[in-house]
C-alpha cells in the first residue's frame, strides 16, 4: 500500500481520539500518538483494534507494543498485508 494512502486511512482511524488538533493537521510518519497527539493508552488500544478491522489483520502483543508512532504503524501494517 502506498504511504499516502496508508496515512490517509490512519488519519480517519485516529481522528476521533486526538487531543491536539494542530499536531493532527501536521500528521506525518514521525508523529507520536502519545507525545504529539495526546492520545491516552485506552484510546491507543481502540486505535489498534480499529486498525485490525480496517486492514483485516491480526496484531500480536509485540506488534502493539511497538505501535507508538505513525511510522511504526505503517511498517507493521505493510508487513502484515504482505504476508
């Protein structure tokens, strides 16, 4: 999947949970969910579940632990979709 397409889908998933609108407008691969978007850990779990549903993938605990920024999510989703 192309990075732009993936970021677009991630923005749709993340949008309901963000606490920092300015950081969300400037979302990039380097955006951190907790530090930049101010998303709490409970909402991070919701985002992970939404990602699983959106891309029809199953994430393991070690995948979830790495999903702290947009770049990590993109790498994990692309790896899962390639399998």
